[in-house]
C-alpha cells in the first residue's frame, strides 16, 4: 500500500502514489528470448512459480502494448539494431530487464559477433544474474522492477537527466 493517511473507512494518498500502485501491479512484459534464459522464463510463467501472481500474467509480443522489455539470452551484434527498434517502439513509461549473463555482459561468448551486454545499445533498469538464472531470480528481478515502477515520479521521464540518458544511446 502506498504511503498516505488511513482513517476509518477512507484512505488518502497522492495521485503519483496511486498511479504507481496501479502500474506496479499491471506490468505487461515483452519477452525477447534467444536462448536458455528463455526456457527458464517459461518455467517462471508455469504453474509452479506462477509469475502471474505478481501482476505480469499477460505477456505481450507487440512492443506497442508492452511496458517491460525482458531481454533473455545471447544477443548477436546483428540483432542489436532490432532490439533497439523494439525498445523505441515501446510507449513510455518503459522498463528493461537484462536476464542472464549473456544479456547482461555477453556471458561466456567473448567473441566479435556477440554484443557484450545490452546496456551498450539500450538503457537497462535491472540485471538478473545467472547462466541461466533460476526462476526465483527472475521473480526477484520482476519485484525489483515493481519497486522502481511504484516509486518512479511522473517527472522523471521528462527530466533533463533522462533525456540526456536516451540521447547517449541515440534515442530521441
């Protein structure tokens, strides 16, 4: 529950906190899975771990209907522009999780063809370590994003700092 004032039969809070609570519990992830981390994500969505209980039940495979980009697995340099375009097509506010060692740092593939971390082409909000990460770690990453979403101010996306960050990545 967001901070506010609780009385008998009522609750008051700020508009930002109420919107943050709604956003936090209705994240629509877009899984961008290329290898074994995608399989672990499938296990996370299954009945045993049930990611739906955290408000991420509806997976969206359209960037325009998603607000969380989950990049899982090895990203080849040829795939980098595609990933960046998917990110650009997402509406604001948007968040990114780098799932696994390959998405975070290139993993064991220190070669000319593998992108050494997706943070070289798009901003990342949360990193989930592991090769591949366990479903519990992916859930922890989702909870981390939920905390960020709940406490993010409306003004952050319009701030000079955020616009400078996007300009650093070549995103208008």
